[in-house]
């Protein structure tokens, strides 16, 4: 049994009606999206002056009488990014904190501008910049591993280099050992077990001159999976290396 012409016309009308309804729905969706985007743009435009002033203020150097946020009576000379974008520190507190946390990004203000400084740079009492050894973070401890006493350790510097590479770039650090005034023994923390337990991996299980953070491996793994055409050289030299040079450190892998 075939269709009558009236049935065909009715079917055609139904299809046309559906198409018209679909177009109207698409038009309404586009209109809603356009209005939403217009509202967002309007909000940003209305906040332009506030945002501009906030950015300017974030780059303004502290006043000459700014005090250390940790030791309030001392003059502030350094800003630490990891401890807060506006946390200012005196040279004494800076040295005390960053002996144990050498991977922090810091800057000083010179001639009216902030200047990024390497992790080995310190501010001397006369206001000039000096050099201080910084030690690999996986080597630091507070309790003697032999007698288990706390507060009896004296750090013994070493001239042996320990280059640590993280997602923030390369840090030229040094090895160290400890002397315990309680049990009068020397000991070293340079073991593959200690390095791995602290979240790092040595370039070799027998040589610890180059050490890589786990976060760097995870970042590289994610980049390879989602951007398979990226080479290791481009990842290190262009991406990580760019961060490194901006922080005032050696850009070399």
C-alpha cells in the first residue's frame, strides 16, 4: 500500500517544522552564549582600572622603612616568592630560612626595581650582594642519625657539587655532612635511599652529582603523552630553561 499525496505533504511539513525548530534552538543557544560572553567581557572591562593598579602595586618596591615580616625589628632586604608574594625578609632570616630551603625564588630591590637573584646570592650587612653555599635539600636533617639527639648537629660544608634539576630549572648546590656534638661522630646523608625518599632521583645509583626531582619526571611524562611531538631538548632548554633564566640562574643542562 502506497502513501497518498496528503500523507507525503504532511510528512514534508513535519520535517520542515522540525528543521525550523532546530534552527530556532540553535539560534537561541548562540544568543545565550553571546550574551554570556558579552557579560564576561563587560565585567573584565569594568575591572580594568582595578586590575591595572593591582599589577602596578605588585611590582612596586617596598618603602625604605619596611621591616622583616619574621623578625620585625630588622630592615627588609629580600622578597621570597614561595613564602608569599609580598613577604619581606631581613638578611639574617633569609639566610636562616634558605639554608634549609635553597630552591626558593627570591629577589632584591636595587635602584628602584626588583632584581631576581640566584639561590647562592645573599645580602651582606652593608647592603651589597655576596655569595653563600647552598646545600642539596635531600641532605639536610635536624636529628643525629646515630644518637638520635636533636639540636646537636653542626653542618660540615663540602666542595663536592650536587646539581639539582627541578621543573623550575637547575640549581647548582653542594654536598655536606654533619658532626654531632652529642656523640662526637661524623656522618653523611648521601645515599640513594635517602635521595629517593626525599622525592628525588640521582642520575646514577653510584654518582650523586646530578639529581632530578620527581615532579620534573611527572611533568615530562605528561608533556610526552599530551604533546608527543615535543623533544626532550625543547622541553628542557626552551620551557624549563626559560623559567630558569628569568629567575637569574644559570641556563645550562
